[in-house]
């Protein structure tokens, strides 16, 4: 009986691990294989020939790659900063204060991630056209912030809920004005909350294709915009290489962020 | 120093519950006052109103004109800023006032030396001991040269055996800096160690206010008396024994009774406990149990004694 | 905080929210009636609505969109819950490896679409493997996935992207269930399935409800995946709206805005009704 359940458990673990490998690792291996090949043609299964064509093309020959990756990184970071700036005070009020209709206001402010993107995007497009924001990086940052700030808002609300309010009271009792307290006392302690919200905002902004395409109209380069023609043109090697870049880049960024936050914590003996 | 810090009819409510009810106090400047009360009696609210962190619903707090700076409150858990070094914690108020860097450095270092934490200036709060944290918080407050300092449960996060040392330290600070110090605590021993003036606050209402020794030996109410230490109620049947001629109820403190050993004494010692600085005796006298604190050590359970009342109060 | 301070705190979000979302939606609703869209609009107040509700193409793509949204959110919840449970029960030494499930969360939608494309298009890898195994006899059951009228490829892409999100959210809850509770249930003689149904699922109910609303509405109105994997007929509503907005005459603007307004009202109603139903269900379950 005991033995039987042990065998059952091992089989179950084995099954889970195989599914994980099949579903999440195998596709990446295939992408790698494609990235290192000159082309892939039915019925395969191997590539026509192994080659560094995709690498040569993307890194040396194609004009727009570095520009688009820099542009994407730039507007995504701006989106994170703008979201943080917009959300900090509302999060403070929503975490600390009780007021009539608070739940309604909170629900309303969080709703942009809940409702389908399409419903608002055309109305917003018309407004941005009117205000001259279409085709500009600023317009892209604004539209990406509009649709993604709720992730930051939610993290900051929970950050502020854990923040001891007496610390702010102490600071103001010591004579610090509110903005001084915000920057020197509250923000440093909200780093964990920001570190939870920022990657999500960054990632969704960095991944977004439709909104960037809608508001940027091709005038602002982006990595997803760079990738798109290769997908529709069925250039598997180049597409695969860019997908791999899409995996590696955020991982690098988050590892960097994690180690910075960890170092800051360790120095101050905070857990 | 002249003048008083006055609470005039101060009321405060939180979520429909009264925290402070029509509070009136006058604290003489340059003195040390302890506000004593059980938890939830509104003590911290009182300090927050004084520190201008919250405002009273009605009534007002009036500070004498001689006081130029805002009273500084040191919270129970100190609320040191965990991301800043001890140096930056102490410097915080000065930095917020945009003083020149050099001046800040001089002031912070001088204050750190005074409170003997100058060797921990580069440490972060999480690396400090309880006592060091308290001194850091005090330095952060005192560097602003306040005239009034407010302490919320200053002993709560310290080792018990550091109590009298800390009390002495806080008293010396109060004298050196010529501060008006208002402390809130729930512990009568702490309150008496720290202050010459005492206020007893229960359920947002002031029960008693005055000099500590007056309140201790001549309290205005039984509730206030009980709050400061054990009280014996003397039954009317014993008035004759104690040579009392009173129509009110008579009470006395446990240390206000004297035992005179006498084989024919009317009272009998039931038990004796060593409490350190004194012994606690439980004495039976005509079916009444009486508590007595005494330094006499040659008596023991079963001995017969007579009792003499040194001091009493009645309502 | 005083009222004015509170208002000042909320302004940084309330202003952009009203400026873009509220104003944008008002504009959408207004233009759907013809107001402000076309200079000499001839139709009546609701004529755009009348027109699209009678349009068989609109009905077809609405049903298609609802089907895709439903199938992909239910599918993601089903496979995600299964995977969450399996990962939760893995021995500790596999936990690091199991973290790989997060991969699709960091991948953009269009890259997921690409992965589905190269694996499952009729000349893709999976049909190729079937071709080899069967020595050229068959391309396997997936050979027509991309062009099926059921939207199989789109649904598959959504499930691949969203199931890991379900795993992430459910694992956070599962890790808080004390082991003793499972052991107690087992000692009381409950089997694995019964334990899942009676002990684990009630804990997950809230997160599953929220996830369903999020995933359903997301796939209903998203653009990236159907833009790459979709076919022209039937097409997803979002694609149809996009094409009408950019590729047709301004005269058709009220038709676009009427579609968007209906989508908006539907989503709003869906959230309210679903949340209310979920709340009622929860209360009934609690009574039992």
C-alpha cells in the first residue's frame, strides 16, 4: 500500500516534469535551432542548413534593430516612471483613507486592465490625433501608461498598506514638508512594492504591439514592430532569434533589478 | 521659566468613539509630566494633538509665547527611518530645514556625543540595540532644540533591567536641555520614576492631576489611588482599633502601615514574600486581609503583631 | 486628510482617467449616434445600431469572438489549474525546474502567435513530425488548426499565454493551504478528487472568478494574436473594428463606434452580472 502510493507519486512527478519540458522547454530549443539555421522548409524536421544568417542579418545588416530595441526600452522605462509618478499619491489615499465611494473610485481606477483594450483605444486614438500625440514617443508613453498603470497602482496600494503611517507623522513632526517626506521617507520604503509593480508595467509596455502600432503609426520604432514583418513574411530564423531576444532581455533586466534591490536591503540589514 | 502648556476642553473622536472627553490640563513649563493610563485611554492621542500631528475636534491647546518650536514626539517604537544611517536619521529635521551641510554635521556630531551614540553614526537602525535606537530617536528630536519633548511609552521596547538607568538618563536630559517633558505610560512605576507631575487618564477623562507625591498619598479618587499601587480599605469595624474618627471610607497604602511585634497583638501574619527592596506581608486582622509592604525581615508567617496607621486618605 | 487634500491625492489619476477614458468613451458613444463623426449624417439616433444588428457579418463575428473568449479562458483555467496542482505536488527538488512555466508570461503576444504558427501551421513542425512518423501518409490532427472555423490556433495561443498566469495566481493561494489540512482530510478517508473538490477548490474560488473575468474580457477585445493567426471569415470583432476604422470611409465611423459601444456595454454588464453571480454562489456555498 505504502509502496504503491510512492510509485504513484513518482509517476505523477515524472509526468509533470515531462509536460513542463515538452510545453515550455522544447519550444525554446526549437526556437534556438531555427535561429541558428539558414531556413526551415516543410517537411523538415531539421533545418535546411545551420547558419548564422539570422544573427548576421539582425545585428549587422538590418538597419532598424538596435534603434527599435533602444526605442522600446526607452518608452517602456518612461511608461514605468510615468505610472509611478501618477499612482503614488492616489495609492497613498486609497491605502490610508476611508471616504465615501472609495470602493467605486478604486474599482474605476483599476478598470483599464479589466475592460477589453479595443473598447477605449479608438476613442483615445481620436483624442490623441486631435492633441497631436499620434506618431510621437510621448503619445506612446501616454497610451501605454493609461492601459498599464493599474498594475503599479495595485502594488503601491499594498505597499502603502504595509507602511507604518506613524513614520510619516514622525517626519512631519520633525518639520519635513510633505514632498520631502514623500521622497526621503516613503519612496525608499516602497521600493519592494515598486519592484513588484515596475517589471509588470515594463513587460506589458515592452511587449505591446497593437497600441504602439495604433498610436505610433510606425513613426516610433519598437521591437515588436520590428519583429512583425518577419512573422508575416515567414522568416523563421530571424523571427526565432528576436523571440529569444524577447526572452533574454527582460530576464537580464529583472536579474539586475533583483540584485540591486537585494544589495540595498542587505546593507541596511533589512529582510 | 514661566507659563503653562494648557489643554482647554479638548475633545477628540475616532469613528464615533470618544477618545478624549473635555480634557483640561495645565503643564508648568520646564517640568516633567507623566500621563498615566491603561491602554486605550487616549494617551497617545493626547501627545499627537500636542505634536500637531492631529487636530482636536473641539477645544484648543495653548502654548506660551516663549515657546517658538513645535513639540517633538518620540514614538514608542521610535520610527527610525530604516533606509537611513543613524547620522542621516539624526540630521533629518535639519536637512528638511535646508541648513548648510557643515552646520548640520557639527550639530549632529555634538548631539551624538552627548547621547553617546557617536560610535554608531554609520550604522543602520536595524543594526542597533533597543537602547541605541532610543538614543538615536532622542538625538533626532533634541538636535532640533525643541522646548517641549513628548515621549510615548519610552520603556516599552527596552529591557526591564534598564528601566531605572533609562529613567535617570531621561531625567538628566530633561534637566540639561531645560525641557518640558511629557511622557505617557501605562506603568505607574515608570511614571513615578520619570516625573514630578502626574496626570491619570482613564477612558479619555482626566481622573487626577498634580504633583506625584500628593496624588500618591492623597489621591482624589479610589480609582486613581488603585492605579498607582495597592490600596487597603479599612473596614468601619476597625476604626476604633486604628483610633480613627471619620465618617468617610478610609483607605491606606500598603507601605503606610507599621507592624509592631506583640505576642498578644490582634493581627496575625499569614504570609510573607520577598520582593527585592521590600517584603510583602499579608496580614489578617479581624477577618480582614490587609497588604503591607515593609523592610522588616525578622518577622515570619504565624507571628502576631499590632498595626499602626502612619498615613491614610478618605473619601 | 481633509477633503481638499484627499482630492489632490486622487487627481494625478482622476484627471488622465477622465481626459482619456471617460472623454474617449463619451466620444465613442456620441459618434455612434452620428454626432460629431460625419458632417451631414443622414441616419437617425440609433440607425448605426440598427444597421449593425441586422448585419449577418457582425453577428457572425460576435458569436465567433464570444466563442474564442469563452474557450480560451475556460481552457486556460482548466489547464492552468491542472498544472498548478501538479506543480504544487512536485517534490521540492523539482521546484526550480518548475519555475519554467513562467516563460509565456514574459513573452509578448505576437511571439506566442509566432510559436503557434511555426509549430501548428499546415506546413509547420508538428504536421511535419506526423508526416515523418506516418511516412508521408498523414499530417496529423493539427494540420488544419490555423484555418479551422473554430479558431483553434487563436484559442491555443491564448491558452499557452494565459494558463501560466493562472498557475502563478493559483500557486500563490495553494502555497498558503496548510499541509495539515490535506493530511487531516486524507485521514478522514477522502480521496484525491474529493480533497480537490471539497478542500482545495473552495480556497481557489475567488481567484478563479477574478481570473475568468480578466481572461474572458481580455481575449474578447485583444488584437495581436488574431491579427497574426486569424482568418478573414469569420474574423474577431477587434479585427473587424480595426479594419473598418482604418480602411473604410469616414461615413462608416458611426458603425465602428456603435460596435465599440456595444462591446463596452457588454463588458460592463458582464463584469457586474458575473461578480454578482459569483458573490451569490459564494454565499450559497458558505451556507452549505
